[in-house]
C-alpha cells in the first residue's frame, strides 16, 4: 500500500493539521482516509508531532479544572507543574500510539494484509487527533460548568471511537471489511485493557484484599 500512494504524493505539499483533520471529523469514511494517504503527503514525523500536541492539550484540558475550580491553589508553581506534566504526557504519548498501532498491524498481517505500519500510524493519528481534543474539551466543560450535554458527549465519544473511528482507520490501510476491522480493534483494546489492569494489580496487590 505504501507504493500505491507514493506516486501521487511526490509533487504535493504536506497537508496541514486542519486540512487533514477537516476530512476526518465530520463523517469518517474509508475514501477520506484513502484520500489522506494518496494526497496528504503526511510524514511519520508530522504524525508523531500531532500525537504529542493533541495528547499534551488533552492532559492540560483534563487536569486544569482542579485549578480553575479552586482559584486559591493557583500559583506560579502549580501552573508550571500543570504545564510540565501536560508536556511530559504529550512527549510520552507516541510510545503508546506506536505500541497500539504496532499490535494492530501485527494482527492484520496475520490475516494476510499488505498494508504498511507507517501508513496506518499516519491515518490512525489523523483520525484520532481531533477526537482526543474534543474529549478534553468535553471534560473541561463538564467539570467547570457542569453542562450535562458535555457529560453525554464525553460518554458518547469513546463508543464513537471504538465503533467508528478505529475500524475505519483499519479498513483504510488494511482493506478489511468493517466487521473484521471492528473485531481486530476490539481484540487489541481488550488485550491492552486487561494488560493495564493486570499491571495495576501486580503493583497494587492490596487492592484484591479490600
């Protein structure tokens, strides 16, 4: 698949983040992902920068309500800690994205797909980046203003991500049907979830005795 898009990419400038995210946000479709790979000329480095940026923004949006709701705790030190932890979260986030996309890529290869990991990482990032920011906005709106619609949006987005966004990205790169893409993504998410739970129990065994 990498060669399939290569000729169409050579004479075009890389799309900016708003050009790429603009076609992935409204109604994510397989053809939009194919267009992104064929014409976007997006590099792996550019995709990694999107991961860092959106993850840092998400961390900032989801942790800042504690300061906003308690103005007395605001100080130069607390602000620096908030910004520092958000930046650290952003810088570490590519590791998680690479592990996740690498696992999905490996499973897809077992089923005979010829898609490349780099193309998958690019399209996966482009489709997920705006959802990450929207999730952070929903959290801060609900935490600060207690708008129920923000709570509903925050509950809806994870299901939208699981049922729509991720299967579409897998379909785009690996050419699977929706059900196959959904099952691959569901299996990988389940493995990651139980792995995290297992590690948490290993490092906090006392939780089992409560």
